[in-house]
């Protein structure tokens, strides 16, 4: 069972993973359109800037589609949709798109 991570901790860990380039991109269909980070269409700095502006009302948490014990964090801000989860010690980005 994974430990529940709230918005502030999720935000901090996502930014840290991007800053240190220690994240993974989760494999999925249509990865090119669903993950601009994977396609090198945006930089880590671009996504850090978006995540930094996010507040609690921009955050939602849902169980992962396949592994219900994993919480997926969803951020919606300024037209961006960023979806990620943690599987310690890794941070996985599912979606990064506008």
C-alpha cells in the first residue's frame, strides 16, 4: 500500500524530480500527444513554472486505472493538464499537455 501524499508534498516532489531530471515517463498509447515532456516539446523548466503556479483548487487525486493502490495526481492550470504518480523512489509523468 502506498502512503497518501497530499497536494503540497506531491507538488514539491514533482518539481524536485523535474529539476533533478530524476523522473520517468510512463509508457502508454498516444504518448506523443499526451506527453509533450516526452516529445521534448516543452522543457522541465516550463513544467516547473506551471506546477509552481498550481494551488490546491488546481489539484485532483484519483486511483491509477490499472493499480488502484497508486494515487494519480492531476493538475489543471492555464490550459495545461499534468498527470503524475509516485512509485518510490520514482516519479512517473503520465500526461503533460495543453
